[in-house]
């Protein structure tokens, strides 16, 4: 079952790979995330090479329907965050999935 990657785990990975102190690693991760958020709030697109791009899109108001009752419900205009994975990331994920599917069940594969 897949897990969730946390800020603490990202900081630990930076600590292990780069050799900064744990506090410096945590601060670096926070600064990168803050810069991404600030850019998105300004309306900029954030592109990370070989990973993907984040963009905020404006969605107009519309009338939706409650699926239980069929009642019409107004949906307010809003901004939504969209992530589009790069082709490199998609290929890497699919290669990893193909490797898992090809392994015998005793080694953690599905087959």
C-alpha cells in the first residue's frame, strides 16, 4: 500500500543527500514550498523540469445538481490548482509500474 510523503521526510532526504544540518534542510524545503505557493498565488505557472507544472485556473460559476435529490445547486466561481505531469515523470512512473508487475508475487509484484 502506497504511503504519504511528508515535509519531514523531504527534509530528511535533503539532509541525507546534501549534508546540510537537519534544521537547514527543513528550512530549505519550507523555502522551496513557500516560493511555489507564492508564485501560484501571483498567478504564475510553476514548471519543474522533468517533473511537471502547476497552474491556477479560474473556473466560472455554474449550476450543478445534487446527485441524491436532483436539486439544482449554484456553484460559485473559484480558482483551482492543476498539476500536469511531465512526459519524463509519466515514463518513469510507468517503467516502475512495469517492473513491479513483472516481479513474482513473493518479491512484492502482483503476478
